[in-house]
């Protein structure tokens, strides 16, 4: 009787030999046969079986790889974005500076091209500060007695009358705007050639009073200085409301200032004309001092920067 172990060994040996024989036959048949061999068929079958699985794996893996790459480059993108943001801010600042410079040049061209009546001498100055509060109707300029500026002189911009000089130091001066209640301007309505007084009311339109008017004034009529306290012909503004002249009564209306007083930057001081008595404007006793000395007023107000 054959032992169990020997019988098992014989079966293994027979199976091994059979597999070798089958493999040899397949290889021989593959080499000798024309066209597609069995190996090719097996390879194509295997490829057709595993291709969908490979595509599925690629579909899952590719986004993951992209995500990993994106995370790896995120820090670099942030740095580049910060650099670009800083560059944009720098360019925007340059554009704003250029626009501001162009605006200043345009204002200077306008103010220097201003035609002053009777070709009076003028000094171009820049306003550099206002009063201590938004309600103050005073401004300060960077020209003073050393430049020929004295109390009482008219100050204009390219649109019209801005105000008058009421305090002067060697290198600075204070301007009281025409909207100040202390400032009154002798005016002439150009359409009727009749005269009156325009007085500031602190803000907004000036009060217009005409004591000997025979004709009405119409909204939009041009109002200019009459030459009594300011050089003649300076534009003050336009009549805001139509008013009728009545016998025995004062014609009252209002005048919208021509100059945009909240945006005035460069001005011209008319140094070639000074009123005989500037106290007519404010009621003070200030005299026009020698331009080489500092002019003071009864108040203790001083011009900034003039210690």
C-alpha cells in the first residue's frame, strides 16, 4: 500500500509537470501561429479588464495631486499677492500725488492769468490755514509785509473777490473773507449801473442793500466792486433773488459769492491799490503801516508761524 505522503507528493509532481507542459505548448503555439497569438489575446483581455479600474484610480488621484500642489504653492501665491497689493497702493499714491500737482499747476496758471483792473500790481500767495474753527471767516496766506502786503488790500482768485487783508506780519498775512459780517463791499449791479453795499452774513449769500435804487435787480445779475473800498470792476458774485425798487425804501436782496471760498487755494493780493481808510471795513483803528514793519490790530491775534 502506498503511504499518504507519497501519494500527495505524486499528485503535486504531476500537477507541476502538467503546468509546465501547458505553458510550453502555449508559448510554442504563440510563436508559431500567424496573427495574434494567445499571449496577445491574454494581454489585450487583461488590459481591457484593468483599464476602467485604472481610469477610476486616475479620476480619484488626479484632484488629490492637484490639491497637494495647490497647498504647496499657497504660501508663494500669498507672498506674490501681498507684493502686488503693495505695488498697486504705491502706484495709486503716485497717481494721487500727480493729480494733486497737476491741480496746483492748473490753479497757478488760472490765478497768474487773471486780469486785474487797471493792471494793478499783485502778489501771488497760497492759503495755508484757516481760523480756529470751521465757522471762522479768516484765512492765512504765506505772503506778508516783505512782499508789499498791507492791511486793507483786496484778495482775489480766478473767480472773483475772496476778501481783504486785515492783519500783516513780515512773511504772513490774515485774510478776512467777504462772508465775514465785519466786511462790507461797495458794489455795482452791472445791468443797472446802480450801487449798493454787500455785507457778509457769516456763511452763504451776502446781504445786498441799495439805498437809492430806481430799478429792480434780477436773479443772475452780475455784481462787481464799485471802486470805493476795493479796486473797481472786481467780480463779487451774482444776485441771488429778484427784488423790486420802491420809493422811500431800501432795495434788499442777496448776492451769491463768485469765489468758492471753501476751496480757495492760491490767491492774488492786489498790492497796487489800498483804500484810504481800511477802518471803514471793520470799525477798527488800524492804520496801514510801513510795509517793512509788522502791522498789528487792537486784538491779540497773531499769524501762525510768526512767533
